C-alpha cells in the first residue's frame, strides 16, 4: 500500500451486502445500519447503489428496416438503368429542351397512364 493509505472497506459493496439481507431497506435505514458497523456512507452513494439499473450486455442497434443492407437510395435507383436507357433519356432531354421539360413530360405521361 502507499504510504499513509489505510485499508478501507468498499462502501458500495457494504451497501450491496446489506441490501441482500434486507432488500426493502430505505436509504436512511441502510445508513444507520452501516454506521453501527463503522462504515461511513453518504445518502447519495446509498441511492446510487440501491437504485442503479443493472448493466447487462448492451445490444448494438441494428440497421433500420426498409432498404436491403448495403444499398442506398441512389444505388437502388441507379443500378437498374442500363447505358442504353441513359442514352435514350439523354436524347429525350435534348429533344424536349432540357431536364425540366422532360420531367414535366414524364409527369404528364404518368397521369395519362393511370
């Protein structure tokens, strides 16, 4: 041991042991019982030990449901379009005078098909 250090009782363990014997003991009862044994503990330590939630193995959060693992929205949309389709879309955009006009035409076509 270090110079000047004295062997002390583990106060938290003393509280746990007392709670095993008297599970429904209040913090003030625990403090009085341990003081009789010569163990000085604070109210906050007693409450922290008595009311703490047991820490078990923490579960790692999984992926959110929805898309398959490993794909993003851009990958999912882009993976099903071939080069030929992209070339045709490029010609459509050129013919209609821009991407905005092509998008409007596609929206009108969707409404007509529904």
